[in-house]
């Protein structure tokens, strides 16, 4: 990649550079890695929409030798809708001082630039997946692109499952609440779904998990999460508890992450404008992302997730 794009020009970064940036973004974000590991981070080649089709709950299966035409029977009712991923343009900017570029030729500017983009992309997706809120104030607010896990789980109008509450900030109470939460997920909490279950908790929630912790409590353990390369993570009934700083209060979301999909348009654009008064080049970087939850019932409420919180939170 030629890092110094001429001022006054506009260019899309080479495909191999974009792929490298996306790969680095996956590695630098736990949430992005979880979604990508389930092959649910989808590159959209042409700007537009792509259907996400799921079929976890096919309840209407028919014996066909009793009918000449299957379409004469009642149409399949699916517990997973097909939300479209329609990436929205987002971006940031930076200024490169002409003097600085001349003074530090030994710096690997390409690498610094790519890493900054990767970190920005991972943070953007992380925020969207966790606390995206379509009601967020401000037309330029990144969070307004979509509703994230916490936003949906906390809403009675968006989530099919009622929040599970516990009384005391200690691990045994939270273990009981987690057990109730798994039960509330129904088919999405079955034993064969356990590898896809994660708990995303606030700092207060994770701290409460460790209070009065006892290795003899049934379901409490501290173990690695090999999938994410993490060590000494609290597990409740075999489910890893991952701290998320953008969740507040003593709250957490238990979610089956097979329902989370991220779409990105596989192009990153760069526009450069020379600003003579500043003796610098203004670089505007744009890319396109979207996030959707696919486990929706016939009332368009989210299945496969539930809020767990202290009663007073």
C-alpha cells in the first residue's frame, strides 16, 4: 500500500489491505471474534443487503406420501426471521502533519495506519453488538445504527424473555439466577447449545460473581476460554462470564451467540484534502457495517437472550 495518497484524491484501499484490517479487528475484539468464529461475520461484496437465513426451530415437518402437493399444507412457521444486513457508512478522520511525515521516515506508517483502522473497526462493532440503540440521540451517533444485546435484553418490547433477578451480590445467588436464565432460553439453552452461550456482564456483575465464591458451589468454576485465548475466566454452569465496560449497573446478558450477525461492505475508502493553513493533510476514512439479531419470534421479539440483574439495579 502506498501510504501517502495524493491530496485532493479519493481511493479505495487494496483488497488485501482491507482483509488484513478486518482480520486484525477480529483479533482485537472478543465480541467480533465470537461472531466470526461462528462464521456469522459476513462480507458483502456489493453495497446493499444480504439475507440472514436461519432454521433452528422447524416445527412443521410433514410426511409427504399422504399429499400430492406440499404447498397445500400450512406454511412453515419459523422461529428465526430473516433480517437483512444493510451496512451503514461510518468513518473517522485524522490529520497528518507534513513536517512529521518528513521527520520520521523510519516509522512504519502503513502498519500504524492499518492498526488504527483495525482498532477503530473492532471498537465500532463491539459497541454496536453490546449497546447499539436505534433511539440514541444524534444523527451522527454510531450507536443509532442498530439495537445491541444489552439494549434488546433490557427492553420488554424487544425481548421475548423477562429479566431474571437475584437478591444478593454473591456467586450462589447469581448461579441460581443463571440456571433460571438458561431455562428461560428454552431450545436455545439446550445442552447441545452450551458452546454458543456467553454471559456479558458489567464490572459490578463480574465482581459479584466472585464474592463469596466457593469451588464447592455446583456450577461455579474459573477456567480458560480456549476459543478466545483467555485465562482464569469465571464460568457459571459452564458459561463464560465476559466483562464489558459499556454495561452499567449490576447486570448481564445471557445470550446464544448463534443469533448474532455482523455484515460489512468489503471496501474501505480514503479521501485526502490538503489544508495549507494547518500544513497537513486531512484523511477521511469510511467503511460500512451493520449488526442484527436473527432469533426473532412471530411477534418480532428476540429469543435466545435474557437479562440477569440484581433486583435493585
